[in-house]
C-alpha cells in the first residue's frame, strides 16, 4: 500500500478544485487532479492543465462554453 503525506495547503487546494471537478466530470471533460493539486481536463481534443483557479479563469475567457459552465464555481471568494 502506498501512502502520500500531503501538506494542509495541498489538501485544501485539492478540495478547492472539487466543485469544478464535479461539473467537468458531469459534462464528460474527463477531469483529473494530479500531483500536487493540478487540475487537468480534455478541451477541444487537447489536455489542458491548471495549477490554480486564476489560470483557469484566464483560460475560460476564450471559451464561452466553459465560461458559462463554470461561472458559479469560479466566482472569487
């Protein structure tokens, strides 16, 4: 059995991706959370990866479908 010791900050960052992960999963974007707390999913046939929500916010500005899909989950705060 393998175990990973993650910091409190890393665990919180992974939890923060939870709502976005769930939305993307329901819409068949095949999301993944990789080491340490990076979210990736398939969009337009390509794998897109984001290490924080701001990077994702910047990306969705060029994708109206994702912008609408994630607008609630990406609200600041």
